[in-house]
C-alpha cells in the first residue's frame, strides 16, 4: 500500500516548523507533500501545484500497488477552500484543520509553544486520516460490487453523487466510519437497487441507461502510468483511489445498454469522448474508457 498525504494552507512561520518535522511522523511509509501558503486562501496555481506533485508521486508507483490520496487542508471557510476541495474530489479523503495560530508580536517562547502545539495536533490528525482511509479501503478494495466505485460521470443517477458527496464532506467528523458508509450505501440502494440484466445470472447496478456489470476475472484493461501524460493530472489520481480508499487498479465495468444500441461515444475521465466496443463499453471507476 502506498499513499500521499497532502498538507495545504499552512503559512509561515508555522510552515517553517513543519518543514523541520520528519516525514516519518506525518506520513510514515508514505509520501508527504506540503507547500507554503503565502496568504489565507488558495490560488489556482497553488492548487494545481499540489495536484501536480501528487500526480508525480502516483506516477512512480506500480499500477498494481494500491494507492491513496489524503488531504489535510486549512479550512478558511471561503470560495478558495471550496475550490481546493472540488479539485481533489472524488479521489482524496479531505480533513479540515484549523488555521495556523496568529503569531505577530508574540514573544519567542510563546511563539514556539503555539507552533509546537499546532504541529503536534497536525501529527495526530495525520494519524487519524490514515486510519479512516484504511476503513474506506475495506469498502472500496473489495472484489464484490460496491456503488462506491461507480463512475460519477457515466452513471447518470443523482444518487451516486449524493452518496459520494456525503462521504466526502462528513467522513472527517463522524464518530463511526463504518456506520456512515453503510448508511449512505443503504440510501443509495433504496433508489438504485441491484438489478438482473437479461440473459445474465449476476446482478449489477444500473442508471436506467446502462447495466454496469462486473468483468469478473476478465481484467483486460486499465489506466496505465505510461499513458498518464496524455490525460489531465487528476485522471491518474482518480484511477487509483476513491475518497481516500484504494481500489484494484484493473477493476472496470462491462457496460451494456438497457435498451437499444450503445451511444457512439461516452465521456471519459478528462472530458473527451471514448469509443465503445461493438456490443459493450468498458468504463473504469474514474470514467476512463478502456
């Protein structure tokens, strides 16, 4: 298992103290990405730099090595914070943290105590987010069908986005991660229960337009690192984790039309059009068309 912990929004002098901490405390056996923030908010360039660095880490990992993206971000409660979260949806697990302490005019001893206390809390939160990500992976890394891995663009039902948004926004604050995930999946199934396609002995999910069938053991295609530079940076990150939970890199859906013929094309992971096969279209959780 590989992972990257992204820490966003820390300003000086707290960031300087953060730089002195060992990566082993904040991301043991993983990778740490932290960029100094020059103001209380997030510019588009700052966000893109974070994603670029996370992408470069993911690209060095073997496709078969489970990978997670974890996001610890300072919540400034403004539009730029919303933009940051949207940019990491739905592949990361986001945890908000308090802004660094205001330290202007304070004595050196008091400044050091405030900064050290903040860093100690950051280490605790980094440990907590890893534990939550492990729980999410128990639901996303399974062999059986789970609605958590349905492709958010090509699955047209609003219930999928409701499910993903609820988990994305609330996992950081819930007391029982398992219960929240199970409850949200239950709500999804109440709207989109498993169905049995004609001439099939296995159930699957459907949005009324496509049957999203499991490929079983026939994992004949996946998003390869060698093709990542032809995509948006987020495509690779989306192809490796869902809300911080890793999933099998070769998993995809063999999709068949509920009625009539397949469309001539389907939107892929970065907004281009992907061509279907003659009788089905292979769609991965990230909306990558295989």
